[in-house]
C-alpha cells in the first residue's frame, strides 16, 4: 500500500517547480518582485522592496538620469580609474625609451635619435611642412630627469583633473595644451628647439586653478605651484618659458570654456545642453590654437630667407 504523503502515485499530481527565466536548467521558487518572472538567486538583485531580476535592474537604470559633476562628467558610486592619465604617461615613457634606444643613452637620448630629430619642435621644420613636430614634441624629453619630473607632475595633477573633467574632455584639454604650447613657441621662440610634456602639464595646472574657482575653493595652492614653476622657467637657462605659458593659458582657457561657457551662453540649467555647449567652447579653444599656428606658418613662409 502506498502512503499518499510520500512520493509514489500521489506525487504525480504535484506541479513542476518553475525554472529560472535566464537559466532553464535551474528550478527556483523565487521570482522578481517587479516583473514576477521566476529567477534563481544568481539572477536576482536586492531592491528597495524585495528582489528584482537583472533585466529589470538594467531597465530601471536606463530610466534614471546619470548624476553629473560641475564639469558634466558622470559621477559614479565607485571612483573610476584615471586610465587616460596612465595611458598618456605610458605613451611618454614609450617614446622616451625609443629615443634612448636609438641614442644608446638615457641621459642624452636627444643625441643620435632619429625620432627625436623628427619630432622636436623646431619652428623652421614646422614651416617646411613637418607638422608632426607640433604634437610629437609634447612626448619627447631631454634625458631621464626631464621625463621623471614631468611624469611625476602628470601623475599628481592629471588624475584629479581627469576625474573632474571626464576622460574625453580631459584628453582634449591635454592635447589643446600641447597645441597652445607649440603656438606660443612658434610666435615668440623661433630660434629654439623645444620638447617635453611640460606645456601639457602647465595646461593641467591652469585647468586645476579654474576647477577650484568653479568649486568656490581657494586656488592658492595650485597658483603657488604655477608661480614657482614660472620662476624656475625664467631663471634657469634652457627652459622654454613660452612653451610653459602657452600651455598654461590654453589649458586654463579650455577648462574655463567647459565650466563657465554654459553659464555665459544661458545653458547652465539644462544639463545636457550645458555639456554640449562645453564641448563647443572646448573645440573653439582648439581651433584658435590651430589658427594661430597656421597663420604663423604663413607669415614665416612669407619672410625672405626664413
């Protein structure tokens, strides 16, 4: 005789246990409180009320507008890794190692390196059409100490600036600062051969000063660092003062366009429009730097004997 409470024929009428909607091979007694579909523990996430499946969680996140900081960058609950800063540092180090290998010296990598000779900012070369010098010079360095100082400064300044501006805007500000440094050299330092990431680093210093002003915090610390570095640029021979100042002004102007441009153009209350206006202002700074370089090239080509 079969006991109706234990297996056997009586168990044949028991309905099968529901299967997870994402894993049909997993029986489950749980379900999503939002859509009601059966889900295994792996596919459920804790919600304000009950648990929701991963599909409902993803759908809910699409409906929530992202929180943005003062520069329009998306704010995350976890501090993002400043990958752009690390990538720029890696690129600078890679170029330095190439020049050092070509010159067979880490202290005099600028002697006997074909890459250094091709990329160093020499205004006459730019006038002759060697435009790669305008950007390439920003990744060259005169010896180990030069790159060590610049990369340390980039590591200190770049990470925080990237987190505030966001990766894309930070990347453009960095390259805009290189353009500004090259434009200043083309205007005021025709007889020099310059190289280094210092112009970009000065640009990030200017960016930090503008960011602090926008956050209504004192820019005195970064302004002090800028003043000390300008003093060093003036007093120590062989340092490109104009390259530093050009990068500083361009980086500050680009960041001011991002942070203050939307307010000046009446887009401050609309966050999406403000981000767009910030990009337009940033692009305008880049175009101005390029225009200065282009006009200067035409002027120098018109000079007899240059």
